[in-house]
């Protein structure tokens, strides 16, 4: 009897733990708190909020102050007499400026507001993306566990066939080729099981990357999980939904709005600006004739950049090109949204048919395996037939389970493409997960 490796034993123990298993909602909450990609997106959004505040500050009152304290030494001659004096001087000033008319700074506020809305939509897209990544990683672990369970069962079953073949060869019932066939099948099954062990560990690491935590056990997908076509059953409905609700499409619209407003900002550089100004200055000198002077000035200042060497015109052309780029990006994003909605709709509807087809294939392969085993016992089938039937059964089992997971992921991605994916969709899946 060949022994199962220590790693296999550890995996089997982990799969059979009676501890409380983690559901999808628990893992999603961990991801919300620990996912680095979402934290990066949040930091980017907060930075854009500050950009809007900076833009608004351009139309607010600004106050500046300055001052100096100096020691002055004078050395020279006057009417043939040497003069050497020293004195201290002190000056301080306070300046207040308030924009009365500055079209460029005023329009910049609109650009900042549009950029903020774009950033909020981009962050909403990141939140949807997290739901997708968590779902994919969660079911990747379940997929890997199912594959490992199937590999372990296949290895065990073929090992029994190998032991039986060895016993039959010893008593002369079968030739050595039967043993060799069984040995080759067992070696292949063992190699597949080792690969499945590695795949499981890798999938668990991928999930841990998102959540920052490891999990002893995950709830499994119920056999009763319903596999149905998306409602309504109309690909055009999902395409229209994507064009209306996709945060990526909405963000592209806002990017185009910001680009249009930026053209106005660039053109405003050709116009004058008017500021209200107030300044208060004080000077003091402790010379022989002590001097103390305070000056208050109130007024209006106008400025106008008449010619800047061509930089203003170049900037206007530059933002015009950026507007064209934003318009093309919007069209591309709309096409991409429609394509994604159509593609995932096809994947979902195809998966529905595949799940049923592979379920029937699993039933058929199980019946074929039982019949082949019975035929082998009565001598109408050989060991090669049994080994092939064993492989066909476990392949069909893995394919059936794999298609169910693919259906769930495709359905989640379809909702993401349509812009309607919400955390409630995670909770809805939890009712079909059991320990």
C-alpha cells in the first residue's frame, strides 16, 4: 500500500475541519479593510478633493506678511571729518488681496468639480472591482479544493486498481502489462494530485493578498445552487444598462466635461484680471533723528498679459488636443462597455447550458464507470478499460464543478459591466454557501 504524502494528509485534515467556516461576506469585509488596491484608490480620491479646495482658494482672499530687522553701519567723511555712525532699522508689512475679476481662476473651479466627480466614479469602479476580485479569489480556492478532492479520490481509486492488478499478476490471472498500465495510471494520478496541492496553496495565497488574512476553511457551494440565465433574457437590455450605468463610462463623460472647461480656462488667460488690495507698512529707524513711519494703502489693481511669447496660444491648442483625446476616450469606453456586457452575457448563458450538459456527462460517466468495473469483475473488460473509465469520471466531475464556479464569476462580471454590481450581490451568494 502506497502512503499519501504528509502534505496531502495536512490538506485532508484542513478540508475536514469542523471549525466555523468563513463565508463570502466575511471575506469581503476583510478585503474592504485590508485591500491595498482599494486603499490606493481612496488616497487618490482624497487627493482630488484637495485639488478642488486648491482651485476654490484661488478666488478667496489671501493675506501675506513680512518684516525685517537690520543693523546698519555708516563710515565716511563729510567736510574733511570722519563720520562713523550705526543704527537699527525695523520694517513690517501686511498685504491683503481679494480677486474681483479673474475668469481663469473662476473657471478652474468648474474644472476641479468635474475632476472630483470623475474621481468619485473611478473610486466606485474600484469598489466594484474589489467585489469581483474577492469573488474570483474565493471561488478559485473552492475550485482548487474540489480539484484536489477529485485528484485524491482518483489516486486512491487507481491505487486500489494497482494493488488488485499486482495480486492478480502474482496468481497468473493477468499479464505484466496490466500491472504496468495500472502503475502508469497511478503515477499520473499522483502527479496530478501534487499539482492540485500546489494550486490550492497558490489560490489561498492569492486570497490572502486581497484580505491580508488566511482562512482555515471556506463555506462550499451548495449542490442546490440555481443556475439560470440572467433576467431579463435580452443582451440589448444589458448593453443599454452598461451604457447608462457603467462608472467607467460616466467617468469618461466627466473627463470630457473637465477637458471642455479647461479650454475656457486657457482662453481666459487672454483676458485681464482685477484684484482689490490693501497694504499696511511700518518702518522704524533709531538714528539721531529717530524715524517712525506707518503707511496704509487701499486700492484696485488690474493686470493683463498682452503677450507671453506664444505660450498662451500654445496652451489653448494643447487643451484643445486634450479635449479631442477625452472625446475619443469616451467613445472607446462606450464601445468597451457594450463589448464587455455582450461578452459576459454570452458567457453566462453559455455557462448555463454547460452546467446542465456537464451534469449529464457526470451522470453518464459514473454509470459507465460502474458498468466497466462490473465487466472487469466478470472478465469482459480489462484493467485499461477500468482505468480509462476512472479518469473519465473524475475529469467529468471536475469539469462540472468548474463550470458552476465559472457561471458565478461571469454573472458577477456581467453585473459589473452593467454598472449594477453591489455588496448585496455578495450577501445573495452567501445563502448558497454552506460549511
